[in-house]
C-alpha cells in the first residue's frame, strides 16, 4: 500500500528545483519512514554520498555513527532513523576547496511537508550550523550544542567532519557530557 509519505518521497526524488545550480545535477539523497522515531537533519550530500545515493557514506558518517554509538546496520535501518539534509543534492565546491552551503530552496520546499507526515519522530538531531540556524534560530553552534536538555525535541551537534576535531579539543565537555547523553537517547529510541 502506497502512503502519502511514499508519494511525497517520490516527488522529492524527482525534484529539479535548483538543477541549474548543481554541478553534478540533481540527485536528492534522503531517507524517510513512517515508523522512525529519530530524524537526522544534516547539511547536504558530498560527492561520495552523491555517488552512492545513501546519506553519510563517508568519513563524516563514520564519525556521526561513532558519536551515536551505533553501527551501520542500525543507522541505515529506515524504520528507525530518517535523514533529511538541509539540501538534498550535492551543492558543489568553493573554488579554493570545501563544499558550498546547502541550496536555500530545498529545506523550505520539503521539510515541513515531510515532518507533517512523520509525527512519530521524537528526537531531531540538528547536525551542523545550517540545520541549527533554521530550527533553533541565531546563535553559535557551541551554544546550541551545549543547550540540550532531555526535554527538548531538538539536539544540536557539530558537523562530524575532520574540521570539528579542533573544536572538540577546545570543548572537552562535548565528549564527557553531550556524547553520553546522545548515546543514551539513541539507545532509548530503539
């Protein structure tokens, strides 16, 4: 039986809203489910994810799974974890390196539609500053990450790229306070 969520996912996978700006063309990468209780909102696919068509199939994904305390089997179980990036397609690179920010058209066009059809979501992980600014408003990533309490629907995390290693060194509380909470919450949503 095809659901409204299935129809919306099919429509989003065919999206060409910002095709003219995408150097590798549109290839929306996301995962949705009407049973998942955890939603990860990240930035945008990189080239490896664009090629694989599966979210977080790169070093950042390995790091995020390590932070969450789960393996690929649990992470890619769409019945448990949904993934909606801020931009569904690879946005390209800056001339001097690093991926461009997620395209601004994507989240406003799709997120609310998907969220309405996934009311079972109990926790939303906001991975990186783009997701945090959209859902939590202005403020530094550090402040957003530190502000989590168990009674909130949102939990902010830094982007799990290698660039975060220096931030983690300067903020040891992330490893001693936030990651144990994250692992406990993720384990409780199984």
